[in-house]
C-alpha cells in the first residue's frame, strides 16, 4: 500500500494522483500524438531533464510508431550583474533541421521554461515543434504560447513524485503527491486525576471546534455497555491501575480515525505513559499531523484528593469513592505519567497553567494558551 502522506525535508505531501491514473493519462497522450502525425513521420521526442525522465520513459513505451528519443537539460550559470541568471540548454547533439521535434515536459506552470524552449528550437530550423506536457497549471500560465497536448490540468498547488521533486527529493515516488499544510490543532490536556481536565475540555472543544477524546470516558462507555473492551478495562480501572498500553493505544487510534473531518483533538487522559506518547507521535506523523502542545493543569495533590472524594459522592465512579484507590491513581500518575512533562518539554511543547480557581477563570487561562497553539 502506498503511503497517503509523505514527508520530504520539512514538508508534508498527500497522495493526489495515483500511478494507475497517470498511466491512463499517458496512454491517451501517446495515442493522440501518434494520431496527429502523418503516416511514416519519425518524430524525435525530447525530454526536458530532470523532471521528465519517468514521463518520457512511459510515454515512448506507449508510442507505437517509429520514433527517436533524446534528453536535454537546462544548465544555469551566473551571468553578468545586469543579465542575472543565464540558462543554457545542453545535450542537443543531433541535427534537428527539418525534423518533427516533440518536447516532453513533466509540468508547465508559468511557462517561462516553455518560452525559452521555443526560443532555442526556433534557431534549429525544425520542421515543426510540438509540446506535450503531463501536467499543466492554467491558473499561473502567463504566456500566449501554444501547448499542443496536455495530460491533466491541475490547480496551482505544489506537487512531487513521478519525476518531480521538492528540493531534489521525491522523484522516486510512483504516485503524484500534493503539498499539504499541518492545519490541525492537536492538544494534550494534562494534569493529575481530578485536576479538571474533563470539565475544561468540555468548554474548550466548542470554543475551538475540536473533538474531545477522553480515554477514561471511552472505557466507562464500554464498561456500561459490557463490551469485551469494557470487561477487560474494568479490572484495571476499579483498582485505579492503568489499562495496558496496547489496549489503550489501539482504542485511541480507533477513536481518532472515527473523526475524519476533525479540525483537531483535545486528548484528555491520553497519553499516560511514555510508550503511549511515542505511539501517538508516530500515529500522527503518519497522518502528516502532530501534537501542537501539552497544556497542563497544575494543582496540588492534597487539594485533589478532597475534590475527587467529593466528586465520588455524585459521579458514581467506583474509583472516586475510596481514598486508597484515589491514592493508587496518584501513584500511577507520579510513577508513569508525570514524566510526560519532560517528554513534551524536551520538544518545547509544554505549557503549564495554574489549575486552582473557578471553572471560568481556568477556562480563560487555558484559552490563552490554546489560541497560540
Ligand atoms: P480518567 O477518567 O481519565 O480519570 O481515567 C479513569 C481510568 O481509566 C484510569 O484510572 C485508568 O484505569 C483508565 N485509563 C484512562 N486513560 C488511560 C490511559 N491513557 N492509559 C491507561 N489507562 C487509562
């Protein structure tokens, strides 16, 4: 399976045109070119390097008549100050006088290269000059020059793959990929049990149009509905222990994948271990996304035990009703979860917020951070 998202240097690209679609386009192009040439005419195809090497190879494989193939390349060198950069076409060895020359371009956008090609080949006194391009960007094309055959017109977005590069990488990709922005806002809402993550996430998800995923809530939902996952999680949760990583990570991924149109996520209660944090990073990277920041509610433990016992009076949560279970949750937090502060701090992504105050005050403090991320 081809990757949906690839990273080249610092940028992400998403799959845009499949190799089978490209193959179809090229087959049709070759057919059209052949149909327009007089019978017996032997054209010379000229691929413009580097970008067109794959296209040229596939094109002539689809061209059934006799033909020649050659490649040329633009070499830039610094001219005088007044002329700036000068480009020379290198690699034309054969006499083109009186020949039918057909240029194979991978992509035509502004048309600047095309204009140079016209200029150069005019001097060679060719019989006729035709241009075939695999991709064309009509929105940015600024020249009045004819383009005889266009494989596919595309919008003005940067593409790579199938010979086209981004700063020299990506030519070997078999599909065409399009530049994509990291638009999501993914935030880990962090803090010890009882810090108010759930309450705050409820406020913030609407304000910032994000999807709130609470792993604790998902587990409780499964327990209530007596699913296999619920039965498994219950044994751990009732004692205040963490549910094993594999189970939790798979569940989290499934929750994220249910929300394909999300503008971003608030992760509440996840990650809780370093291996969960690493799994989350890997999972998001594969999607061309990332964690924008960990926003932590900072509250003293003693205050929290009292808060949780109070919540236990109404929440119906067994793990809120017994001080020893609560203490065990703190123990789990201190030994396995608290280190995640270092994990995100090392990436410059940790934001601590004072978690003591009224709900509104704390929402306002968190909002200030969310806005920046
Ligand atoms: P919470 O509602 O976030 O306080 O979570 C309640 C309980 O669900 C925890 O004490 C754990 O037993 C379990 N749980 C929730 N999230 C996770 C997680 N990321 N990893 C392991 N266990 C979790």
